[in-house]
C-alpha cells in the first residue's frame, strides 16, 4: 500500500485519510446545521477537511474565517485531525491553528517557502506535496527542507498517478522511491494508527 494522503479519486492499493468538511470556497454555506451535521459524522472519519482560508478565491473572507474556526472547534472536541487548504493565507492560518489542540494537521497541496515549511513542521504539522508543488521552485526548496517524518504526497483533484509524484520527489530529494513509500507509510500509521 502506498500513501496518497489527499485524493479526490481514491484507488485500490492506495492508503488515504477520510475527511468531511466545508471547503473555504463554500464557506458562505457553512450554516449551523451543516456544522452540526459534520460534528455528528466526525467520528466516522479521520479528519475534518478540507478546511482553511483561500485568499485567491472570491468567497467572503469573514465567512471563510467563521467556517474555518467553527470546524476547528469540531475537530478539537471530537479529537480529529485537520486537512488544511491554504492559499495566500499562511500567516492567518498559522495564527489561528495556535489556538487549537488537534490530533494532527496536514497542509495539503503545500505551496510555500522553505521558511514557511520549517515554521509549520516545527509546530508538528505535516506537509503534503502534490502536482502543483513541483511547478514552484520555491516549494521545491521547501520540500527539501521538510523533515521526512513530516512528509506526505498526494494527487488531490488531478488524474496524475501517485507513482509519478513519488518518482519526481525521489529525484528531487535523492531518496529512493521505496524508502519514500516506507517513510510516508510510517507517517500515515502515526496519525491514523
Ligand atoms: Zn485544497
């Protein structure tokens, strides 16, 4: 089994985490009823997600903030992890996460600098790299500085094969594919075991 930590197209032979949550794109529809429904189902999934802030989309920022915090509350008191969607909102997200105690935090589809990567992993957060991560030279630096025990890979909503992501990462990091698979499996077992 190979870990594909965040995928919209689950496949046989891949381990992934299950999640439920209101995406920041949809934050305006985060009614109390929907939050309560997520809370009722929280124990059937590994994580609340994708949740977070996306300052490149047109959704109202205040609505995003409210939806994000309401779902972090749910994650905290149901002892779930969170899958974070972060676009141009690293600082506010880091500040908000500080207020919560969460089982685990994964920044999915991480795009950012080596300094940001270090700040997140110093807090114990995991970084998951996907197809778009490889298109950013800055993010490739971030990947290289991420401690291996905080590393994940994903295909997200793309139809790319997870093997291709591992192959690219293997070349960049200078770590054999089999070892990368072993490392991410260990990380997966740590958060879901
Ligand atoms: Zn996302």
